[in-house]
C-alpha cells in the first residue's frame, strides 16, 4: 500500500487508535468502542448528528411524534403514582435531537401540576446534539450534564431510548484455558484492526458459563451496570420511575452482539472507527438486577409493541387521522406500524421500567413482573 493510499483511507481516529495500540498493546473492546463513539475530537457522536431518514439510523421518536407523547403521559402517571412530589427531576439520557423530550413535554401539559413540578435535565456528551436539543426545547429551562451522577437528587422521572446500547461493552471468549478477554490489535500484514484473545481472564464465571463451548462469546457492560445501580439507589432514596427502551434479549444470552451501522446499512465494526455507529445488545436482565440490588423495583421487560398498545398508540393515531389529509394519513399509519409490528421494531425493542420500591406497576407494566416477557 502506498503512503498516499493509506492517507486517503485512514480516518483520524483510526490513526489515534493505532498509536494507542502501538504504545500500550491490544485494547479491550470497551476502549475501542469508547474511542469510536466518544473520542473528544473524532468520536462518532462528537462530530455529527447521525439521526433521521437521511442519517445513519432512525429512532422511534424520529419516526412518530406519538412515541414521545405517550412517554410524556407515562411520566405524568408515574409522577402521580409516586405521590405527586413537589419537584419532579425529569431526566433524559442521550436525548438525540431532543424530539422525544419536546413531544413528551407537550403531552405532559395535559397534567398541569406535573408540568409545573418538572425540573428538566439532559445527559448528553455530544456538543452537536446538544445544539439540536437546544433548538428543539427552546421554550424550556434545560440543564445539561455529561454524566447522570451530576444530576441533582430528588424524585426521579427518567427516560432512556437507545442510550444503553451505546455504552461500551467488553467481550470474553471461552478458550481451552478458560474465559479470556477479547481485544483489538492492529495487523500490519492486512493493514487493518483485528480481534485477538488476550490473557486477561473474566472475573466472575457462572456455572452455566463453565459448561460453554470453546469459542463462545460473553459480553459484560460495567458502565451500564454501574449506571443501573445508581438509578436504583436514586429511585430507592427519592422515589420515581425510569423507562429504558432499547434492543436486546429479555434474558441474558451469550454471543457477539457488537455491530456497526452506517447510512442505514451494516458496517464492519473494525473499519473506519468514528465514521459508523457502534452498538451492542442491552442485557435487560442484568440491568434490572443491578437496579434491584440497589433497592429499586423492576417491571418487565415487555415488548415495545405491548407498551405502546397499552399506552394508547391506536387511539392517538385515530385522533391524529381525523385532521390528516390522505398522504399524511398514510404516513401516520406507516409510522405506527413501524413502531409496533413484530417485523419492524415491535418486539426487537423492549421496555424495562424501574421504580421506587413502594410504587405500583407503572402504566403499561401491570402484571409484568421482572423477567416476565409479555
Ligand atoms: C442512538 S442515539 C438516541 C437518541 C435519542 N434517544 C432517540 O431516541 O432519538 C444515542 C444518544 O446518546 C448519546 N450518548 C451516547 N453515549 C453517551 C454517553 N456516554 N453519555 C451521554 N450521552 C451519550 C448520543 O449523543 C445520542 O444523543
């Protein structure tokens, strides 16, 4: 490969990761994912707004206003169920363009006492997306944070849609000598990044993992679990409810779920870091467990389709259809189908609710005890 060709091909972040590997040796998957998404100069979310039909991927609130509206009502009901506290610390983790929160706040106006109690906090690391959120939420008094633990204490009402899947995972692979951490190295022969197995062992090995076959992969997500623990502590201490919507199996599973997407298509995870979104499945079972150990109660996970149906997506679509022209009507119907169809987002996406220990099941989660996938 000529130096000229190399210079054209390599992203600035690729060079930075190569330098890191040259200095420190192969890096864990979590470090690669953190750099690819959040490098302060070249990270994927730092340099762009990837959302929407013209971007790399589209999310539920960008598909239909009804998604955010129903979540706003969910929060208002959860606030009432929590005893209607004077202050409601309303938080969104990873608010993207601010679309979900703008729709949610509009719907929350249906409960003026809840709307009056809201203190709005957004946890967002991307400067570009903070600008979009400022534009979408211009009329509201917003405080931004880099991390959830900066959010002031108080009764918590929290939403996280497609946030946890962006938190960095680690991968472990079963080898003949036990479970070892999967790392990323640079292969000079192919002039590309490659996976390799390091000597670092996995700290905790369940009985089921001891029986795993050679080559099986197990993922862990320490930052997601720490965050779920912190959410659990806040909910136990101050009350409230959190709604986490994301994709992943309802029960912990083995396998490699690391994936990259660029322009609505799958992309090689190790190619052009910083230019593609990288995500991993959310382990709802472990998230719920971490929050429960810290004192919260967990409900679900349930399918996104079930949650939206119970919150009234059908009725809300009918209401909007009454004032829609033929073209707009078809768009509304198609958007609702996309959110709830099993072939689209309806069952791939799950919803997990965490609440204060004394709260009844939140709206849509009645009869959905932790672990029951309905
Ligand atoms: C896939 S987008 C989802 C956006 C939005 N929730 C939606 O549904 O349209 C992920 C969001 O999380 C933010 N994000 C990713 N990693 C983050 C982190 N470690 N801390 C705070 N925000 C993060 C991104 O900048 C983006 O706003």
